[in-house]
């Protein structure tokens, strides 16, 4: 059993080191002739144990088998294996055998190998055997809840000639001391344990490398398959899972630098994407210019931190939440385009050298994937702009001209309807042949029947039709201007960016969503919330286009709303009359999860319900974040 977290893979041993360990095992067995009859009787158990130790490739399972086997071979009640930390300044892991779960739960802390008898064993080559460990002046006592122990045997476990850790055995059954034969048997077992640990380390390191390689490939596939809008979030989430960290964080240069981290070098780094169980307060945090870590990252060098909460180089409030951390530059073509931060919880295990190397390789691959994804997005945008230009030309050259000609025809018809009937010189409705001002029918001869004139309602209807055509032409001209406008030509305020997104969506949708703003949007919306809101709007419109088959979409941005907890917030509502979320469409549900994650990054929420179609058909997405 193990009271600690699973052991982490460390640097694998070489085949030459494994061969050396095998030779040591052969040498150790030459002393078997000196065993007493009782110890010789334990040889079958020892040989069986040596086979058992190496039966599995999992590193921590190997640790468990070693301590259980050592307790059986030495005939003692308790056994433990202390695993040296990578920098050899204490114990990284402590695996025990013999204690119950209740006893383990009562112990406040397990030894770190820096004090007492465990530190003594770590500092010497030969086994340490004691009749009563409590009487030794080097002992520092037991923590509260620890079971009593007297007899003691400790000896090193070597992997490839290097001390990997130590075996500790206590409480020899029968109340006696550990014998010379016990020491010899455990030394043989320790030799075999070193070989098994070396093999398990190789297996664990290979599995870890395979996991990182698969993760890098999955990231690249995801980004190039079209998940470009969520590229940074995908990088953060994938890296967090691979590094077993508390969070995955992507930072990009602020406005003091250009988009590739070049420029004058006067800007900081802003957190733009987070994957964490609790991401509140992280999005929008800025590492200020002049920070020591910033200079190192800008130079393309990774930063490794033992404890972010206490490191003086970490100057943001975010660092107080984390412990061991890696900050890796996202570099492509000699340019630093951002930073990938992977922090663990406070008190968490430090990153090993293997993990640092694999994470740095992942960061390089992620940077390349981001650059390729940006290039792909640029190509797609170029195709959209070309299509928009074509649509604008068609609208101007064909639709507007035809509408304008139709309007002229209606205006001409309206004027003609108000003129006297041809050939009479009289007003419409008067009798032909009569003098102006004379009574109808006073002329000589029989008067023909009067010709009917147009009704006033007809003229008014024609006028209304002309007005509608004028309004339609004005709206089409506005749409043409919007289609011809490049994104960087407009002021990048929240209102403009929302209108830009709905304008871009009009091309694939076939219609322009209606947009309503409530409150001073440009004044109240901060930049961090604007970025996430625009991204959420883009996701919602994309879902409607790809999955909803909607014919009408209504967008509302309300900065005067109150969130469910009563705090001030912004609400984005996107309602359509499509098929709804209830349809068997995994793609749309995935999009809804993306919306919820964006809201949670800011401490907000996202939900969806019935739409605006007949009988509640369609979907209404409500996305909220605090202000």
C-alpha cells in the first residue's frame, strides 16, 4: 500500500547499468553457502519473491511488491521504501507495508528523509541495524499516530550503481533482532529490486514520452481540422492533462508588443486562455513589463519555478495559488508568439527533468501548430473576403440597379396617375366635351359615359411602395459598405466587434442577424470580458449556421443585467428559430460546452433553452459574465 501519490518517472537507466546490476546479483548469491538452516529454508520464498518483484512494468506497483516481499523475506511486521528525490535532497516518495489504512490516516506526515535515522541511512553505503531505534541518539522520534517500532534494518537500493532509495524494515517477528542472514537475504532482494525498478523506470519513461507525442499529434490534428477559434484553449487544456498540472495557461503579448512578441519589448504578457477547475480571476491578468521572468521568456528561455507562491520573480496575484511551475515560451521561426504556463498545486511534486524536456518539446510543437492554424484561418478569411466582394458587386451592379429602375417606374406611374386623362384636357373624372366649370351633361348632343379615374388609395399605395424601395436600397448599400470594410478599419470597441461578427456570419447564414444593445456597452465592457463575449458570440453563430438550420437569429448584448447571484454583469443572448439543441447533434452540444467554459473562465455561467420559433422551436443561448 502507498500513502502518497503515484511515483513519477525519472531518468531511465542505461542497458550497461542494468547489466552491472545483474552482475551484482550474481556476486551476492555467492554468499548463500553461509546461510543457516533456517535462512536456507527461506530461499525458495526469496527466489519466488525475486521473480514476483519483476512481474509488472508499473513503477509504483513495483514499489509495492518490493516492500511486501521484503517484509515476508525478513519475517518482520513493517517495511518501507524511501525513494530519493531527483536532486537527492530528501525523499520524493515513501511506500509502506504493514500499516492499516486507519494507522496511515492517523499519521500527520510521512518522513522527508532529511532528519533522523532515515537521513543517516541515506548518507551511508552499508546497512544500518539497530536493536532499539528509539534508543539511538540520531533518532528524532515518531509523528503523532505512528505505531511503536523497535528493531530496525535499513539498507540502500541501487539502480545501475546509483542509490535510488532505501529499504527500511522494523519489528522483527518474535521480538528479536535482525540477523546477519536477514541482512544478506535483504541485500540480495535489494539487488533484484534495483533491476526491477530500472526496468519499470524505462517502461514508465517510454509510456510518458508516448503520451506526450500522442498529445502533440492530437493538438495539431485538432487545430488543423478547424478548431481554430478555440486554438489557445485547446493548447491549455491538452498541456494541463499531459503535465498533470493544476492549470494550463496561455499568455500572449499585450499591446506593448506586436502579435509575435517582437516590437519594442515594452509590453507585458496577458493571460488569454485557461484550463483549470477554478479559472476565476485568471483571464485578463497581466505580467507587467520589466518582470524578471518576462525578460527570460522574451529571450526564448523556459522558466522553472520551485514554488510560485514564494518566488520573488512572480509578481501577480495568480502565483499565490500555485506551487511548482513551468513557463515555456511558444517559439516559432525564432519569434516568441506567447507563453505556456503549467503550474501545480501548492505543495505539489516538482517537475522532473524528463517532464521539463517533454513539456518544452510540446510547447515548440504547439507554437508551430498555432502558426499553421493562423495561416489556415487567414486563407479562410481571404476566401470569405473574396466572396464578400463578389456579393457586394452583385448587390451593387444587379440588385440595386433593378430596384432603382423599379422605383423610377413606380414614380412615373404615380405622376401619370395625377395628370388629366389624355385627349380631354380635363381633370380625371370630368366628362369629355364639357367646358370647364359647366355642369355635367349640359353640352349639345348626348354625352358619353365619364371615364373612371384612379382612386386616391392607388396613388398612396404607389407612394408607399416607392418609399419601401428607397429604404431597401439604403439597407443594401449599408450592407455593401459592411461587406467591403476590413476588420481593422473599424474602431475595436465592443459594439463594433459584435456588429463585425454578425456581419461576418451573414454570408454563410444567408441573412444578417438582428442586434440589440442595452446600456453603455462600449463604456462598461472591459477588454477581457469583450474578448470572451465576442468569442462566445462567434461560437453561438457558428452553431446556428452549422447545426440549427435557422432562418432568423436575434442577438442581444445587455450590460445592465443582474447575474443569478445578484452581481452586475453582461448578458449575451443569441436566439434562433432552428431545430434546437434537443436534436441528436453532438457537434452543437460540444459548442455549448465551449460556451460554458468561456463563461466559467470569467466566473460566469452559460445556459440554453427554447428558441423564438413557433411553439418555442429553436434555441436561446444565454451567456453571462460579471463586470
